């Protein structure tokens, strides 16, 4: 589904991403790990087109997208849940969800499945996004990214600042989406236990490059926790 080859990115004179390559397959959760400041969020923003890459290639569903705009990538089937959630605070839950359908016909209904995945959103449909708790906002951000039916879902630290009960709910939804076999998921995560529980494949970044990778089932044996310990 996603094929990233030797991408490089610079901020001024700093080399932020260094020949980063990886694949993300349909039906699998590919987990991206690393300490703060190693380039994880820059990588995800590059995948979404929010930051242009300097060199390298990004293929999605067999097509080169490294020169595509974020809007074009969203239309192609990439959903993005940014770090910090970034819900529209003054819009209602319903209006936030409709933003995820922005490029579709105005008559396109909000998929009922979103309320099956996150029942709290149906209860709060007319409440403003800024009035939700952090965990509820995170569920809203994920639902908004899912509204258009992406085939690649990118999540940047979805457990940040979230209470444990909602972390479990989010993990359950991510696993369910992957197990359907219709979507590839790229998950950037600081919470190691959450990442290990979900990972089908893992990547560890340090100083802008991938220093370790492999099946999620090998993370414990390979000492990945120690690699990313602060």
C-alpha cells in the first residue's frame, strides 16, 4: 500500500530525515518508535505532504505521490490524525466529522460505523469540539480521519495525554481496522506497551534514520524498549 524509499528532509542546514525507507502493508499496523526529536513527526508530515521531501520517493497504491498536495493525498485515500488532535474547537462534533467528508458531495452522510467505533461521539454530536475531554477529542480526530474511508491511516501519538480507559478503546479500534484487511496503518507512538501490543511490524528511528526494524513479535527479544527508553 505504502512504499517509502530513501527520503531526505532538511531544516536549514540540519539533516532531519536520512535515507528513510519502509513499507506499510494492508492489514498490518506498522509502528514507528523513537525518542523525542528524532524526526518521527517530520516523517509523518512528509507522508501527508505537509512538508515537502528533498529527495527520495513515496508510492501509495502503486502511484508516486511525493509531489502531490495534502488535498490530493487525502482524496487518494490517506487519512491523517495529527499529534495534538487539532479538532476544530468552535465546531460541533457533527461539523468536525463533516470536515472529514469535505471533498465529497454535501449530501454524503456521516458513516454510521463511526458511532459504532466511538459511541460517545453520537451522544455528543451537537457539542462543540473544544468542550470535549482530551480522550473524546482524540476519538473525534480518529473518526474524522476515517469518515472518508481511507485505505491508509496515519496516526501521530494518539495516546498522548489520554486516560487509560480510552487508550484501550483506541487500541481496540486500531486492531479491528487492521484485521479487516482493507487498510494499512502507520502508528507513531511513545507509549511502548501500546505500540508493542499493536505492532505487526516496527521501525525505530534515531537522528533521522531507521536504526532497527522487524516483526512486532520480535520487539521484546530485540530489546526495542531499551532502544527507545528516555
